[in-house]
């Protein structure tokens, strides 16, 4: 009775699990001492479930059968059979497998996994539970599986889940994978962007952990490199058309010409077709490994225009010895329980097998035996030219086998003791936790001589770089243009075919790089890739493209007109070759000649009364001093030197003091002569005779000589290079040395001039026909006006113009003295000789 109850219970279970929503029929099973479970996404989508809740919820059927995924299932079969035949790996232990369809959906994947680890049922027959799981293809589904199976300590080995998040051993201690983390893939794309100068990159990714994590790693990698993410859009499978349209609109409006695409190839196709519909061209796509080698996309002629030039990161292709022959020998008669193979067979040969799952197909298609040969058939199933995912699955099975080999303490075949036969301990009591521990420690050498081991649950990064190009026959193909080995990026740029016409590398920037002579200025509120190019200021340059700052030129140099090079500064001084210098020299020489001419006239008429008046010796001394005043201006012209700087001010100060002293003594002589005509004043003329006059001139001049000597001794003028007046020019000028000394020289000249002016002013109305004091007054008035105006003009004039102002003041005041004092006398001498008599000169006005 007890037995009947158990049988009845078992039959009741068979009825429940045999309902249409049960997943056990969507796969196949091979018994063994230890079962390896495998989740393969043979279908890539499912019908949207009915959520009316009016009846019991059921898993919707899977759609979108994929021929290449059947090849993935056979990679499990081939690897298990190969290991079972091996005398050195797991001798005496027979592996089995349980392969089910994940349908690329979470509910299907989770239910299939739970079915495999619990044993499930196969036409109401009890099967062994799987103690390790190979799968799933999606990162999000792998996260779900790892978290669900982690408490049970069941190892999950994915062949295609590449999310960087899965490398976190704290969160996912039971997760392993035979594919590198996307962190390396995203870093590779960031390195490519740096290498080709793409600073404005868009991103369109799957709306799951696979896509979002990849973008996150990409953003972290480009920090501080000047590369920015122009936009970021996600593609969700359940609203793919809407998301693809929104992403395509953004791509169309954006100036980004390089688009990062991390998504499944089915989603990518919808997105690319939407771009074609919008007539968006000349975009370069950076493809993730999930679609960079997709034969499905390459075979679609509609994508030729939009996808040409795509650069992709691809899983490396590794041949599996004997796998091609295994696939060609496959047939449903050999594996009658393989539902995937049956569907593939019917699709490939266009026939219906006996006991086909679809009665409609049996009626429409002709029947076939299931023993047809695949030799010569060209399909994705039999194509082993580029084995990537299949090899990852193959490695996952071998990783489990080597872990078991270590766990079971199997005796090696080449043991030195011939009496010991290769064998392993019994696998009956192995727990998933024990197997999990040994998988993490697995380390073996593949048939191709490569070392295999897990590093934080992943394998070291090895990728191929591919480029989508047109083949000679017009078809589309991907061509290897480089590889990634660890952190090393190797690209053959000459082999790349770029999109658009004439096939030049695209430029993808928010703002074109600033040319030399400008610097970047970040626009407020925009990414650092969007900037203005501001010209460098005077004296600064930037000599490279994309400079973030301008650099100050060395002191002796200045920026050129393009602000991209420092050139030696132009030297500026009052040169004898420039117009202003020539003009001032000409005026000075003219003044000297005129003064000399006047001296000749006076010398020729030295015996006439007008020359003798007021001591002719003073007149000749005055003419000599005027000549020195004109000549001293010549010292100011030309490149300053140590001796010219010292001579300039001393010659100027002494010459003018000598000149003013002569005029002052002449003025005093006029006053003394007038006073001597008064009663009791005859002794004045004796006390101020010729000797006293010469002595006075000497004393007045000696004071200036002493001032200049002290100035030149204590702090003499010296030449200097002035960089602060004109940026592009170096002003060669003379410093005054001591400002006090320079002020004393000018002040003493001014003091004598002021005294002379006052005395002449008082004597201007003396009742002589020829009153020289009147002309001296005019000359002193001009002299004082010139030098009063000189001070502000000299201070405000830059560079060589300050020198020109001083020369002009010297010449103007010298001509004023010459003309006011000597022209009236020359007029009488030359034009009015009849007035050149003592009687006339002494006559009353």
C-alpha cells in the first residue's frame, strides 16, 4: 500500500511537470556519473506573457530560433564525449550533461536552472541533478543565477556574461566565466578613442547590466583624457522599436561621429535599420563582442551603407580539433532526444521529422528520415571558421573536468608504478560546494598549449580587433586589424577601411581642437570637450594644437602675430637712420652752423660798437656755449652706451649753465652800466669789470660741474633694456641713475634762468635805443616756457620719444636764445650799418 501511494504521488508529479509550460522538453539529457548543466539561449525572445490574471500564469513559448546556438549546445556534447574518451582526464568517471534553452529571458533561465539542479524529469523518468551549471549568456541572467544558486554553493560558469560587476567575489563567490570582463573591452574602446583623437563619443547600449556597466567603465577610463560622452541611450528588448527610434534621433542630431554600441545583435539590427530609415550616414560604430562578428548582421545587405567601417572588439577565434567533423556527422537519428537538433534539421532540409512537435509542419513539409548528411551544407551550424563562444563553452566543460580530476584525486596515466591503473575516487558523494572550491583553483594547459586559470572568476583579457569591410564579391565581412593582449593595444591602421567617402578617418569632436596661437576656454555648463578657442594675449604663445593654456615668452622674446612662436624682441632706440633721428640731427647741425655763422659775423665786425657793447668777450663765449648746446643734443641720438649715457646729461647740464651764466652776466653788466651813469655810482663799473665777469661765469659754471661730478660718481646714468613699455620691443635707454642728481642739474639750470629772467625783466625798459635786456627777457621767457613744458612731456613720452622730447627742448631753447639775443644785432650789423654807432646805441629812445 505504501508503494502504491508513492507510485501515485510520482504519477501526480509527472502530470504537473508534463504541462505545456514545463521546460524539461526544451532540451536534452545524457546520463553520467556527474551531470553538467548547461543553459544555452537557443531562442532569443519570447512571446509577451498574458498578465490578465484570469487564469494560471504560464511561461510563454520561445521564438527566434538561432542556428549558431545549436552549435553551442554541441560544444558541450563534443567536450563531454571527448573527456569521456580520454584515458588521462577523469579515468573511470563518465560525465553526463543536461542542456536546456534559456530563451534569453529571466523566467525561462531561472526555471531551467532550477529544473537541472533538482533533477527535473524526462518523460516522467528521474534524472540526476546537475552539480555545476554552465551559463547563462546574459550578464543580467547570470547575476540572477549566481545570487539564486550561491546559498546552494553551486558553481555557475558563464561563456558570454561579461559584465565587470560579476568580478566582485564578495557578491558573486560562485560565479566564473570563460570570457574576459567587459572592463577590458570598454577600456580597449577608450584606448581606441584616445589613439584616433575621438573626443566626442556617443553610447547606445542594452538596458541591462551588460550595457550599463560597460558605459560606466568607459566613462571611468576616459576621465582626465579630454574625451566626453556626447549622449547615452539604452535599448530595452520589450520596447525595442521605441528605444531605437529615440536613440537614432539623438545620433542624427548629434555632432558625434563615433558611436559606442554595447548590445545584442538583434537589438543592434533594429537600431541600425532605424538609422538607415532616417538617412543617417558616415557614422563609425564601436562594436562590442556580442555583435562585432555577427554573421546575421553581416549577411544583411541593408546594413552595408550604415555599418561599413565598423570597428569591433571580438572574442578571439580558436579552432577546436575534431569539432567540425563532429558537427557534420550529427543527425537526429544519432541524438533522438535533442529537440534543438530536430528543429535545426527541419529548418536546414525543409522537411518534417517523425514525431515532429508541430503537426502543421508535418502536413506542409515533406518527411525526412533524420539521417541526412550535413557534409557540404553551408550554414551557421557547420561553420567552424571562427569559433569564439563555442570555444568558451568548450573551455568551461574542461574547467569542470579538471576541477573534478583534482577533487577525485585521480591517478595520472603516466604514473611510475605500472601496477597502479589510472582511476579516480567515487564521484557519488561529491557535493557542489567541494566542486565549487576546486573550480576556483583550476589551472591546466589546453590542447593548444595555452595556460588556463581563473583570475577573480574571469580569464585574462585576449581580444581580436575587427573591421567591417566589403569583400571583392560585394558581400560584407569582418577583417582582423589588430589584437588586445592584456593592456597592450596593437592596431594595423593601414588595414582599416573607414566609413563614408573618401574613406578618411572620421573626426568626432564637440569642438575642433584649438589651433596654435589659441587656448581652450571651457564653456560653462557644457562638458570639457565643448570649449571656445581664445587667442593668446600679447607676449604669450601656444605652439601646439589643443593647448589648454598659453605660455609667457622669455624676457628677451615676444609673441609673433600668430601667437604661435616667440621671436626676439625688436630693439628700439633713437637711431641715426630713422626719420626722427635724422631730422633732429639736421636741426642740431643747422643750429650749430647758424651759431658759427653768427660768430663769424661778430668776429668780422668785432670793432663795431654793437659787438663791443656789453663785453664782446661774453658774446663770443655765449656763442660758443650755444654751439655746445646744439652739439650736445647729438650725444642723445644713437644706441645708448655706458659713456654716451654719462656724457649726455653732463654735457647738457654744463653747456646750458655756461650759456645761462653768460646771459646772466650780460644782464648784470647792463644793469651795472645803467646804474653807473647815476651820480655816486661810478665805482660799480670798476667792481664788475671784464675780470669779474669772466670770474662770475666760471663760478656759476663750476657749481654745475661739481653737481655733475658728484652725480656721476655716486649714481651715474647707465644704459638699460626696458621691457615694460612696448611689449614687442626692447627699449634701449639711459637711466638717470640718481633722480636727485638729475633734479639738481635741471634745478640749477632753472634757477639761473629764473634769476636771469627777473634781472632782464627789470632792465627791459632802460632808455637805450638798443636795450639788450629786452631781448634777454624774451629769450629767457622762451627758455623757461620750453623747459617747463618739457617736464610733463618727458615723463609721459614712452621709449625713444622721451629722448626726442629732451633733444627738442635743448634745440628749441638754444634757438630761442640764439635768435632773441643775436638776430637783432645781426640785423643792425648787416642791414642797418648806419645804426651801428655808439651815438645811436647810447641815444635816448
